[in-house]
């Protein structure tokens, strides 16, 4: 069981009080503004601005509030399975996942998808599962069907934009967090006034870091947001999101291949160095920013190949 303390302003404390309004407890410790008890976390906010989270979900709950959570006595890992609501796999859930972060060529694609519990058997029938177990043909086949069955939102961070924000100093983690948040908001908008029972993000950073990343955004989806690694195996909504994200990524790579005039490889291995060198030799170095993630070491390696050939 972990304890987390964060420091926030009175405005946030009041916001928290209304967020936890269903769980407020009457008996207040001295110096506190409110205390609340959810099934997996005890929250106590003090006039000093300190908020104490105790229980299995302490890091997830603290993370929602963007304070800088410092684990006091936990194992130092967030989003243990214990943080997730019991039975989440059978709930109506928005899941989100991204593709392309480790690929030299092509964009980052993020998809959030809403899978209602009634749709779970159908998706299973259609073969929706961990996209890492599926080849491209199968992914395309499944994606073409589910895109008309479930509400989803696709965010594509194209290479040109990616390189611009990366050069301004934005981390990939922050880019991903902003894209996930936007995709989730889009889906929430699409299904409104219906609400998911939970929102599950395939975890790429700790909850606290995620909420730090999206702090400056106009709107942030916070309510019922959970994180887990290997979330594709926890709810089919994440598996469906990952299939749709991969489908979009594959299509984008196909478009790049067409523009390049040869097949663009995925990944970040030696084959992409060779392909980038070929691209530079045929179209010039200046086209690179619209094809690749420039800050990858592959850029230098491709230039080395080019220089040897010249
Ligand atoms: Mn993922």
C-alpha cells in the first residue's frame, strides 16, 4: 500500500473536493479541508495545500491532479494492477494506444476507441486481440470491419510537425500524452451524453508524469482515467485502439512508399538507414523531414551511407 503526498493550491483542492463529492467522509482530521474515501484510496486535503493519498490507487489518484507526486512508502511503481477497478475487462471502456514511436519512418498514430460491454463478444469473434500477435494483413482485415462498428478517434502526428515540436524541445512522452488526451476527448464528445465506465490508457509514463504533460491543455480528460502496461490484454478497447492505430500507420507508410517510389521499411534497424540514404540520393536531403523522425540516430547513419556513395 502506497502513500503519496502532493502540494496544490486551494483552487485545486476545491476542484478535488467536488470530484470526490460522492466519497466525502464526515469525520475530518484537524487542519483538513476535506477527506474522501474511494474503494481503493483515502484522500485527505489540508489547508496547507498538502494532499495525502493512501491506499492501492494512491499514485493513480494523486496523478490525476498533476501535482508532483513523490511516493512516500510505495514500491515506486505506479499503475499496479491493483489500481484498476475490479472487473474492468467486462466494462464499457475507452481504450487508447499509440503506434510509430519507435519507427524512424512515418508518423505517430494514436487511437482512442470506445468498446461497450455488449460489443466485447463481437470483437472477440472478429479476432481483436493484442496487435503484436497479428500480422499486417490480419490487422488491415480486422480494422476495416471494426472501424464501422466502434466509435474511435485517430490522431496522426505527421513527421513534419513531429520534427518541429521535437526541435523545440518537446519530449516524445509529452507528444504522446497530448495526443492520447485529445483522442480520448474526441471519443467522449462522440459518445456524449453516454459516458464510459472507465478510460484505460496503455501506459507509457507514470500517471503523474502523464498529467504533468497535459496540464497546459485546454481540456483534460481526468475522470475515471486509468493506466496499465500491457493494457491490450486487460480490455479489448485498448486492443481495438492498437489495431486501428497500426492500420493508420500502415496506410501512412504505404503513402510514403508511393511518394518515395520504393517500399519504406518499418522499425529503426539498419534497413531504414539504407532506405533513407536511397531517398536522400534520389530526392535530396530536404525531403527527409516529411518522411522520418530526424532526431533518431538513423539520420546520421543514413548520411554516412550517402557520403560514402558520393
Ligand atoms: Mn502501447
